[in-house]
C-alpha cells in the first residue's frame, strides 16, 4: 500500500506542476454511502453542499444521490479531481455542473466495475431529469 500512496503523491505533484496548481488546493473527504440516503432530502442536500463547497480534490468517492430539481449545485464546479468513483443516481435535477472535473482516478470502483456511474436520474412527474452532463474537461487515460 505504501507504494501506491507514493505513486499517487508523485502523480498528484506532477498534476500540480502540469496545471499550474499549488499545494494549497482544497482537499475534502469523499463518501462511501452508495445509494443510501439521509433521513430527508433537505439534509441530503445540505450534507452534499457542506462536503464539497470550495472543494477541488475529492479524496475518495463523489456520490451525488437523491437531490431534487430545485437545488443549486453550482458549488460542484470547483471539483477538479476525484480519486475514487463518481456516482450520480436517483436525482431529479437536469444539469450536473462538474465543468472543471478533469480526472476520475478510480482507485475505488462503484460495484467493483465503474469509475463513473450515472443512472435513474429522472423526475417523478414523468418528465426527464438529467439532460446534460457538464463534464467537458474530463480527460481519458
């Protein structure tokens, strides 16, 4: 495990040099809840916002689940890197503002297979939910 940590730190250092970043990036912890939700949707949204507002690097998984259509998700624009997986499921919003996300490392995979999992994002009234992903800076390796 030490070797993987050293390799990640070296890769993170090279990423900082390549993109002109500094070591003062805002790093936050990811989650491992999968499809579990909190007691109510208001609390679910507040927790998501608290975890990721001003966050640039998610150390772990980015799980966006059970968010209704009226929520402001622009705080997600600051995220540039996720070390684990990204899960977007059971939501009702129509746009996911992850415009600055460049890399999903996939050190942990959703259901042991997916670094990016997007499913069951629609509104209860029968209209479409998620219509557009703002992943325009996501790169492939």
